[in-house]
């Protein structure tokens, strides 16, 4: 049986709780230090398969840029691969908040506009 302790700083909210996770055989079996359920879920996922929402910008055909994000967290190990795909995206204005610019950019996540551009 392989056991270790991981110390994390939660990034789910501004509180930044210091969380301790006891891991056995690749599974989080005990979480402490979190002040909410979101922190517990974050810690459990972070030690097994860390995920992140990607936020960046996409070029528009008119020379402007629009802010975008993935509609769900993606595996942290896939972020650079997905960013290579995002860097090739060029969208046409107008773009509205919530517009899906690319379906399944990677890991099942869609790329969604987070701002309006004309």
C-alpha cells in the first residue's frame, strides 16, 4: 500500500484554503483544511487528475481579439495541446458572450466567447 500526503492551496474561491490530502494508491482518502465542499472536490480531483478552465483570446478577422474560455475544465496535461488549437482559431465578428466558437476544442470542452465584439 502506497500512502503519501499532499499539501495544496485551493484555487476554487478567493479564500485560498490550505488543504491537506492523504492519498493511498492514487485515491484521495482524506481531505482536511477546506472550508467548503468545493475545496474538498478540488483537492480530490487535483491529486488524481488536475483540471483547469483555459482562458485566453482569439483573433477576429477584423484584427481585433475577443476573450474566450473553455466551457468546462480540461485535463491540465492537455492544456498546451489545446492552446495550440486555440491559437489557430480566427473568428468573424460580430461575436457575443456565450457564442460557441469551436465545438470540442479538446477533452470534450467547447471554446466560448466571454465578451462582445462587433
